[in-house]
C-alpha cells in the first residue's frame, strides 16, 4: 500500500468475485499406427473426416487402432492423436532416399536449411501415400512456353495419327502440351528421338496412358511446333520478375509449382491437381503485394498439405538469396519429378507405443481425460496406467487381447481368457476394463471387422459429460448404448457377467430389442472402495482438477485468515453446485488455523482439507412382490 504524506482519499480494489472455472474431463487420447500424418506429435482431431485427411484411411495392418480413434469420435469431437514412429517408416523423396521427417518441428530443426541432399521435394509426412505425388515446377518464361520450338517433318499425316515426326524432338518431354500450327493442342505421351507420341489434350485418359484418338485434321509439313508446360493453363501468365524483386534491381525470381496425384492413390482420380503455387519467389526476402512472405520454400512450408521443400533446383544459381541486385538463373527446363520410397513401416511395438503415449504424460501441457489403449498386451495397458496415475486427471480404457475373444466358439473359454488377461493388470482406480470386441462395418474397405471396444467405452464417458455430468455412470440403457455394433465377439450371459464383474471387468452385452450396452461401471481397483466405481473416480477427477486450477490464484499470497476465507468462499459454492447436480451428498471444507498451523505457515505451505460424500450409482435392484390375503390392510403388512 502506498503511504500518503498529506490528507486525501486513496481508492483501492480487491477482487473477491473469483469462481472455480469449468474444466474438461472428456478429451480423448490415442496413439497408434497410421499411414500418414506427423509422427510423435499431439494432433487435435474433431471428426472422422479430419482423422482420414490427417492420418489416412484404415487398412489390414492398423484397423484396430484406427477404429478405436474413429469409434470415439462417434460420441465426441475432442480427440488428441499421436502417430507412433514405428520401424522403417519413411517419407517419399525426389531421390528415393529412405529417411524420415517426423513432424514440422523436426523439419524446422533438421531439414529447413536445404541440406538433406534428397532433391527439391519430399512428402509432407511419412508413408506410402507420398509415392503417389509428382511435382512439376516451372522456373522461367522459356520453360512455360516456346513458340517456335521445332517444325513438323511429316508429310504423311492423317486424322487420328498419334505419332508425329518433327525436325528435332530435343527439349520436348512427356507431359508437355504441343501445337502443330492449328487451333488444337495435344499432350505428349513419350518422345523417341524425333517421333512424338501424343493424345488429344481433352482426353481424360491422358495421364500415363495412351489413347486411340489423335490428330483432329491433316497437317502441313513444315508447320511450326509450339511447346507449353503441361500445367500452363492453370496459371494466368508465365513466371517472370516480381514487383518486389524489380523494385530492388532483381530479376527472373518467379516460379510456378504444381502438386499432382499421379496415380490417384490420394484423391482417387488419376492425375488430379492437388495444389498449385503461383508466382512464388526464389528470393529469400520476397514479399507479396499484401506484405506476406512469398519465398517459395517458406510458402510451401506454411501452406502445402502434401510436400516439403528440401533443396533448390541444381541447375539454378542464386536461389534462396535476397532479391537486391540479384539475377536468378532462368532455368529453361521444367522440373517434373515423382516421389518414391515412402514406407508405412512395421507394426508398432509396445515400446514404441509407450514412447508415443508419453507425449500425454504432462498434464500441464496436454489436456486429456480419457486414454484409449486400442489393441495391446498387458504391459501396454500397465504403461498407460502409470501415465494416468502420474497425471491423476484421466482414466485409461482397455480391452482384452484379440486372441482372447475373437473366433473362439466357446463363451466360457472367452470369459476365462478375459478374466485371466485382466488378472495380470495392476490394480488401479484410473483404469476401466471392458469385455472385448465388436463387429462393425469398415466402409473404407467394404468389409466387416472386429475392433476393440475401448474407443466406445471412452466415448460413452465423453458423451455422458455432454448430456449429464462426469459423475454420472456412463453405463446402462440411459447412457451406455454402444454405437455401430453388428454383434459382439463375446456376448456374456448373466452368470458370466457375474464372474466378469467380480474380476473388475465391465461386461458389454447385447439385449434383444435394446441394443448393445455397457453393463458395468467398475474401475480396475481390486480393494472395495468408493473409487472402484468409474463415476466416483471421475467425480473426484473433476473436483480435483477444478479446485486445483482455482487454487493457483492463492500461490504467493499470505497464509492468513483473509486468504483462507477467500479460498473457502470460492470452493464451497462450487461444491454446493455439484451437490445440487447430484454429484455429492454432502461436503466439508476445512481451511483454517487448525490445519494451517504456525509450522505449516513457516514452511510456506497452505493446507485445505475437503471432505466429500460421493453419490453412488445403482448396481443392484431388488424388487419384492408380496401377495396378501383379501381384506388385509396394507398398513399392517407394509409396516
């Protein structure tokens, strides 16, 4: 407080209006093998469509994990995904060299300087998908168009011809657009010395194949041949000198770049143009008319969904230098390259999954509440439990191994396998076990597949948060209906559900006319406790997360009655609200001189004890039907 040296009024404010903020407990987390997308990086996904565009479609090698993530997104739009870096995965490159760029951070740290020596381009992420990419770059007006390239040297042309002899075929390449002195254009398929094989440009089958249609009409021997870049009609003009370079005494800095799906493996359409970059600059300091960075390497890094720049055209000089007084070598030929040697790699090991899931380990940097195990062994699940127990703000959802329940005809064997598997998992209230796999339709491959249920189980908890609160049980006919299940690999009977429940396993069962239902809400805690129920564990996660967040405002304040009263005034209304929403039955907050003694204060500590009576879900219903004699009063027998 400022000291006044003369009479006056000093106005001060203290804010006692703080409340406990809402916190999220329903964000999912999954790490697994995918066929594209960044490696070892947490990516936010909000829909199945975004999952496909970022990480690719499922296949026979990764469908269990892929549909774990996808199934969660049927219930929620908040998912964090990490692609595991498995063995032998690699990016497609111009040179075909086998190496991996993990993510944008890895690119910036190790490859953005152009020293990788793998050609001009590489696929944006690792995987075989990148082998479908071809990149065509036009670095000059000459490469864009040559008006009098050569002449027709073929006196015997007829309508429909697909081969034309010219005086010189040098400088004409497959893909170029040629005109033989009339109003029609043709696309070059191949060149053999002076013989040009071509098809009509308008034919849709041109890309990489021949076609029977050729010349529209007979040509005159000696006619002039014009050659154009294959993608010239995507642009308004040839590359030249930008306004930015011209103003600084530079020249010939512009460049056109086109990215093509060469074989249709990405878009489904052979030869489809995926992206184009018009009049980007070879000058490292170039700016557009709007003041944005226009240096081609930076533009492609920031804007392309498909490629990274790796090195400059080896035929060009001064590329990547400042524009001032620089004449950029006007390379006269187009660069047409196909990327190759991209690889998906092998299936992820337990150790590789562990490394990926550890990206979720820090609660302060990554906000997740529901961790899905996907497919994995007991060690994998134990690794995830370790992460959850360290964070203390999330729950792991785990299924048995595929071999425990899929393609096993005897249901008692399935039950014994499931119980045996989970008996080997550590006791914890931060994990929830389910009973198996569901059979669902894979529309990407037009087949039916068995996939683990833990994505659905996590999704049910997320949906419960949306329609009720985290302390409601995500099970039963009200909140536990599993979506997209054609059937279950293991559909336990009542007696089998009894055994599963005693073994900490939440049965998933199909009931005629009612659907497939999560029929249990236990955690993986072996000891009898309030925390052996998922709704209680998630209640405390919510309370602890919310109150601890609010408590950060007490740091570096004085441990006196004012601060303690302020803390109580924040926490108690919040708990009363939770009580009103049926999460708890009663509570007590103790934060006074009884637990903040002199010794506590001298250690710079602050102690609050919060006693909670959690609401309990109904697991067992007893219905007693009592027949009475005629004339007997109900008051007599009911009392």
